[in-house]
């Protein structure tokens, strides 16, 4: 299968505004005439969305770190095989709200399983696929958690299981993302999420435009 499309992932700690920026980017590219497939992790397919429910629900049996990373990998295997690769084969721009780098940051660093183990577990799930461009929206964990609390209050929605983790967990997650950027500078770019939504959006457009220019 020849994958002629462009695969972009938006990453970052909780509260960085990823979902907002993913929607803005998708709308912008569609206005420019690009075929866009918008997706998320965990999720993206029927089975992957069911796994998402298991991973993020607050009640019920606690999930061990090993079970957690395996469930994410299972969800990702479905996502890659049945949504991402077929869309890329059709030449689409696939934008995913989180991908494998989140597993490295959250389970590798946050849970302490180690990045190497997380990569090994995800290797068969990825099937050789990595994003062409990964944008990490960076935010101080305290500020990110404050944003989450405010959003939860405004929309009367609860926090999911990972969002409820302690501050030290979120600090480790942030360090994981920054380490990924240092390790893969040609693929991973870091942008500050502290600015206004429109400012961050324009910075993302600039990065994506360069990647699109390489594909044309």
C-alpha cells in the first residue's frame, strides 16, 4: 500500500489546547482544498473507541500501567490499520489528536515503564508508520491543570482518569514530550501553548505549510 498522504499529529500535556488546535487546523486545510481526515487517540474506529472508554473511565477496576500501555497499543493497531493507512493511501491529510508519542510520554515517563519498552510494545501496532510531522503544544503542568479545572467547571464535565493524576505525574509527562522533541528533531516540533489560541494556530499553520510543500 503506497501512502501518498500527509500524517500530522498534535501532542502535548493535558490542558494544552490540543483538541481546539486540531479542529482549527482541519478547518483551515479544508478551506485550502486539502482532503482532511480528523481523528483522535485513543479511538478513531469502532473498536478503538470502545477501548478508549475502558482507558479513560474513572470508576471500576484500576488499570495497571502494563495493562494501560497494552490497551493503548491495541487501540492504535486498529486505528492504524483501518483508518490512518487507508486515508493516507487515498492521499488525505490525516490529523490525529494524539498518537504514539503520547504513549511514550504518559506510560513511558508518567508511569515509569520506560520509553524503550513502550516503543517495543507499539512496534507491531504501528506497522512501520510514524507521523510526517508531530507538533507538541507545551504548557507548564500547573497551568494546564488549571485550564482543565476551569473547563470542567464551565462545561460541567468531569475529568478523565489521566487528567486526575497528581502534578508530579503530569510533570513527568511533559518531560517525556520534550525528550521526544530532542530525540526526533526532524519530526517533532515544540510550540508554546501559553499564547492566544489564534497565535498558536498561526504557528501551527506555518509548520504544516512547510510539510505540505515537501509533499507537493
